C-alpha cells in the first residue's frame, strides 16, 4: 500500500534501521491502541514518537514524567477568572492527538493514573466535567527497564491498557555508523513533512478493522488467551481486553501486509508483543530463569494452529 510505504520512508529519514519496529508501531496505531516503548536510553524512543506524529500530521505533546509531576500537569486544571466570575478549563498536554509520556515510570502512581480515563475512554474529567480528547488519540509511553531507583512500576491495570509493548534494541553496524554521522541539531526531524492527514489515518483504521478474520482464528485467539490463565508458571493471565487487542492487532498487521484476511502467522507474529507485558509470572518460575516470552512460546507450541486456506475457514 502506497500510504504505508510513504509513512515508512518518511520515518526512516530520522529513525535509521529497525524497519520491523516501525511496522509494529504502525500495527498499534492502525488498530487504535496505545503503545509502551521499553528500552535503554539513547536508542531513539523519543525521536521515533516525534517522527511518527509529524509523519501522520497529528498534533504532538511530550510530557516529561518526573516525581513531582501532578495530575493537573497532564490533564489540565480549572482556573477562576475574575472577569467572568466562572471557572474556565485550561487544557493540559493530554489534549493532543499523540502524547509522549516520557519515562512514565518515574512519576507517582497518582499521576500515572491520570492517564487511565484518557486511554480507556478518550476523555478526561476535571472538577466534575468531562472533556473529549481529539481523534485520533494515542499515548506512546517510554520507560527504562534497567534503572529501578526512583521509579514506580506500572500497575497491571495500566499495563493492560497498552495494546503493544515494543523494544527498539541497538542498531546494527551499518545503521549505527549512519546514526553516528547524523547532525546533532536534528534539523531532519524538524523538517519532516506529513504524508497523510489525521482524517486519512482514521479511514485507514476503519479499513484495517474490516479485514476478515475467520471464525477458527477467533477460536485460536481465545484458546491462546485461556491458556495463559491455566499455565502453571503464570500467576495472572491475559484479560478479555488483551484478547480484544490481539484480535485488532492481527487485523492491522494483515492490512499492513496488503492482505484482506488474517493468517495464523499474523497472530503468531504479534502475540508476544501484545501479551508479554500483561503476564505476571510466578516467582518460582522467574527463579528458574523463565520469562513471559519463553512461556508464550511454550503456549504457542502447545496450541493447535488452525488451517485457513486463502484466509477462509
């Protein structure tokens, strides 16, 4: 699809290499989900989020999450105006189409929770009044998985609202050599132009949602979901919201691959990205060296994969 190719080409002007990461990011965006980007500092998390917003023509706000950040700093506040004698809502940075919650685990649980209503319902409530968020609306959050001092781990309720968790990783040799020589002023990022409009993005989301997913593949998603709740090494399995997210993400991935139907391989390719961050592993399993990704591979191996010739069941 030409639009997908244009988006990819534009983002790659400033985010070098890692094409598969951009595809995963687009999978979340086209399925209307929020995305958690988890990786060490300096690998391009902020650059990727900013480039995505500019390429999609969306308004963008970056919120630096710090220990002293308050909920009002995110969602806004009502201010009394003497001239009118009324309280007037002053919007916070949440009132943008793409919001980067940078280092989200460095702020208090109270401020983290200020995002919950926005992520789940597309609105915020201030002083008893509800204000709709712009459409489309996405939260891209980043966190450092290595440094734990002075951080507040995201609770399961918040993690469950992120459709995908992606890790960028270090670039390969050739990409790192190119990155090394890029100018420090980031003019290329500032000069990126939009290749689609927000309205076109909404239309692409509708097209992705209309992709055919066979009834047998619906059963396959439910079986994978239920298997996480029954696995001996898992304390907390996947919620119905997680299954819904996998359903939508598989359709979006098929759409990106220019198919009008979902294959089992689409589900297998994206399931770890959708499921891994939602699982709570038992301590004894962690002591044995197991992680969420390992357990999901076991579940995939043990779950029957339906045969769907030509996308039909």
